[in-house]
C-alpha cells in the first residue's frame, strides 16, 4: 500500500515533467508560427504611430534562442580622443534597446539594454521587465514595454548630481568620487 502511495507521487512528478517539456516545444513553435512576427509588427507600428526613431531587428544566430530587438541606434557620442591635430577617434554611443528574447524553455524574456559609450566605463546590466509565455504577449504590453524603456533611458541620459546615490549607466558612483576628491559630504 505504501509503495503505491510513493508511486502516486512519483507518477505526478513524471506527468508534470512531461507537461513542462511539451510546453517548451509548444512555445518554440508559437514563436515560429507568429509570435515573432507579432512582436516585430507591433513594435514597428507603435514606433511609427508615435514618431519614435527606432529600428526592429530579428536576431536568429541560434535556433530556438531568437530575439527581436528594438534599437534606438548607435551615434557619435560627442566624446573623442585627439590622435593628432587634424585627427580624432570618436567614441560610439549605443542609445539603448528593448529585447524580446526566447529562453531555452520557449518563454520570452523582455529586457531593457541601457545606453553606453564604448571605451567609457562598463555598460550597465540589462533590466528585466518580465518573462512571458508566448500567448501572454498582447499589443498593450508592447506599449508599456516601450514606455518603460523610454523612461529608463531618459533617466540615464538626464543623469546629474541631484541624486547623489544615482549611478550613471556604467556603474560608477560619481557622488562617492566627488566626496573622496573634495572631502565634502553629500
């Protein structure tokens, strides 16, 4: 009798495992059968409707780990190294992006990549917005994700010393450096 009870619990775990494994295959198929296209078309339409200059790319270097990236592009940062009197090396600024990345299990993680300037500190780690099953993603979510990305990136761009513990997008606490250099307390 007790052996049947142990098998019952084990059988439930085996059934759950099979369900989870099957979900991975279903989620991956949903991505290929339309979720990827839904993300691309929704992001493009929203950006066009609100006048946001952004580009949507599909990254598919790894099968079942594809991603849709809404990028704000790359530009000259305005910072440069003078190499010679008539020659300079510009530092490139990556303006940030919103990423919809398939996970190993077919679910979709949504991330914000912060802006960063090459050769000027370290990029800030991405911010995770959420993880979704493919059927959970609907057009109103895309609007909220773009809003959150713009809010985060605007805060990065508008950095100043009004918030002494705020961190610039490359994980250096400027307020602490100011205190060290001047002896001032914030």
